[in-house]
C-alpha cells in the first residue's frame, strides 16, 4: 500500500474506490437454484444444503431450547456484557419510536399518521469462521422495541454452534431460533417450510450467498438492503493520533478479505504516519492475513487531500458504511457530510464501540447505499398509515379541486363520488 493524493486519482482508480458492490453476481445463478429448491421441497432441501455447505446433519431445525440453555450456562462476565450491550441498543432504539399524531390543517380537515409494527420478521445472524452475537443484538432488539410479534433468527449450523451467539439470541428475546444458514436460510424464512415459519421481512448481514438470496426473494418478502463487506473511511488531520487511525482501519479490515478500509489525511506527512502505524501493527494481529488482503483491495488505501473541502468531497463520494472523523473540530466536518451509514466523532470513539455497545446499530448500508438509505433502526420494523377526516364544509371547500383534477385524469367516477354528497 502506498500513499496517494486524492487529486491524482485517475478514472480507473476512482471507479475501484467508489463503485463498490456486494460481489453477488458470480453466485446469483447458483443462489437462484438453492432458493427455488428450498421453496419447492422445504425442510428436505434445507437439510441437504446444511450437509453440503456446512458439513452438518441437522435434525430439528428449530433450536430455541438450545439457545435458552446456552444463556443459562454462560459465564457471568460474558452474560453481563451481552445484557449491557443489549440494554444500550434498546435504549437508543426506544428513543426512535415515533408517536401517532393527528392535526387539524384547516377547519374540518383533520389528518394524521399512525405507526404499527410488522407482524413477523426474520433476522439473519452470521456464523461460520467467526461468531457474531452482536449481530443478534442489532437485529432482534430494535424489532422487539418496534413491537414485532414474532422475531425469528436463523444462524448457520455447526457441530457446536457458538454458545455466546446462541446466548445472545436468547437474551435479546427472539421468539424462534433456527439452525440454518446461507441462501437456504433466506429462502426458508421467505417462503416457509414444515419447521420454519414464513416471515414478512428479512434483515441482517451475511456473506455474498446470503445477500444474493435476499436479492432473489425481494418482492416476495421485504428486506432491509443488500449489504456487502465491511467498510470504513477515516478523515484525519494533524491532530489525529496515527496509532488510533491505524487501529480502527485494522479492526474493520479483520472482518473480511474483501473489506474496504481507507483514510484521507490533510497532508502527505500525516498520511505517511498513518501508513507507518498500519504496518507496525499488522504483525501483532491474529487475523493478519485477512487484514493484509483487505488492505490490498482496490477499494482500500491511504490518501491525502489539498484541503478539508477536497477530503469531504471524497467522503461524500465514498459514502462509507462507517465514517470516523478524527480532526481538531469533528463537528464542523460532520455538518458538511451527508452520506455515511454511521459517524464516529473524535479520537475516543472507535468504530468497535458502535459495533458492540454504544447503542447505535451496526447493520449499515455499504457500497455507497448511504447516499440513499440509512442503517437498521426501529423504522425498519414499522409501517405507517395515514388517517384523515373531513366534515361536510371541509369537503365542500375541496370539491371543485377534486372534481376538476379527477375529470382531467378521465376518472369521472372519482368526481361523481364527491358530487353525490352534495345533491339535494
């Protein structure tokens, strides 16, 4: 990895940085076959794919009892950490709950909006090479805060599923837990099987097979968004501690060889210091090989800009999942940034805090989707209904407007539905 000036980036390099994707195209055809087979054959197909992809023979797909036992057997320190994180996440998401409202906009014309939860939601919690109890917290807690009646969790099977993940799933209040992962889990949740209840919306992070499956079932069931590998962009100036910046970059890089991690400094000197700190810390990391691959990605790099405005333009175009602002006045930078999944201000706000326990959600848009959507929240699990009430005088005032527009659209019946109310 070499330091580069943002002003010197050519078209090809800019495309590699800014046109990121979830990497699902290469598996779409295979995923479509998996989804179709599970839809048609149910549990039989699910078990076949569990054996093929996870190397596990699964009997009962529902393992809610195992999750409860894992929670009861968990050591006190880990249980306390799970409960503290869950409570912080719950508190933050409770603050997001909207109130129903009505207002009289003119005499006799009352309008309002009310909010109700989706009834059945599926949360995908990754497994495999790493355990993600935090993803259980981030998916289940806001759904429960929103009032979702049934929250089902799917997590990949294993000879021994990570007990901390299972304990976290139980602690967050999930109603059902299924031992199934990958595209087959998404299909089972989307269409239902003999043992897996059909849901109305599927949320949560996963690998490209999971993401491709969400794309495949979208339309038959709602999803949150199509998320790719983890991303972090750090904006740093001369007041930033290069060791902190490097540590944050390496933390996100250890997620996945395809993770995208980048830093933009306000000078070449600061950029070089960050690069040196990265190189000095890699060897001590347990997942050093994964980190090195992520750092070599075309969407990763250490850069420097000629001005704060140039750095902010870069950040806007990058639209990172995580944006860390480690500058002298991070709030002034934040005021000029609109596109980021979650923002971390100052030197003592590492992304890891948000990943686990500060209270914000870590299920966030990637691949530049922060330009058009936000991360998982209470809103994800709510639907809104508008409500209106007109009295006779209010409708009379609107009648000419309604009938004129209805007739302009050639919808005579609409106009007549108003006129009928004022016939002698």
